[in-house]
């Protein structure tokens, strides 16, 4: 009659669509964010750079590096 362990894992608690940062239309496609991203989560999209939510580690390096302040916390 011991205590049962909690079901699930930390991974179960993580929302699949949550991302801390988004690149807005203010992006001028200079590539600074892509070069600074430690997890290589940023790439050129159709209209401007985009962040891959599966690769992003939410460190904020891209937002700090962006010269036009186009990367905002979501």
C-alpha cells in the first residue's frame, strides 16, 4: 500500500505549439538572427525569417541580436 508515482512525464506537460518568440513583419531579412541562433532554429521563410518551434530553445539570443527589433516574445 505504498504511494503510487504520478502518471506522465515532464514531456507530457509541454505544449506542442508554445514558442517564446516570433519574427514579425518588421523583419528585413538581414540574417543576423539566423547567424546568432545557437540551436539553428531560424531559417529564411517565404517573406522573412522564421523560427522552427521544434528546434528553438527559447534563449532569446535572436531577439537580442535583431537590429530592427522584429523578434518579439509571444
